[in-house]
């Protein structure tokens, strides 16, 4: 699934929540560069990264 479809799917869900995150400057700068390389908003990039991390964690440690 390309990121535009994934973003559309994630953003159309009624159970989404908003949060604030504070990054160290160097991490934020790296995320900005990464998002620019993929021509996507940084927020979408972070959602994708976190979603994949949660998916991997749940594969290794299934919720009980």
C-alpha cells in the first residue's frame, strides 16, 4: 500500500487521537530530511514508523 492510501485510511478512522511529541533537534532534523525525501508530511512519516514498530512488537509479543 502506498503512503497516500495508508495516510488516507489512517486519517479517515474515527478513533484517531492527537498527541504532542518532543524530539531532540538532531532526530527532528533527520525526520524532516526523511519526510522530504519521501515527499510526505513529517506527521505521516511518524505515524508510519510508529505503526510498523507496533505491528512488529505485537508479532513478537502478541497482546493477551
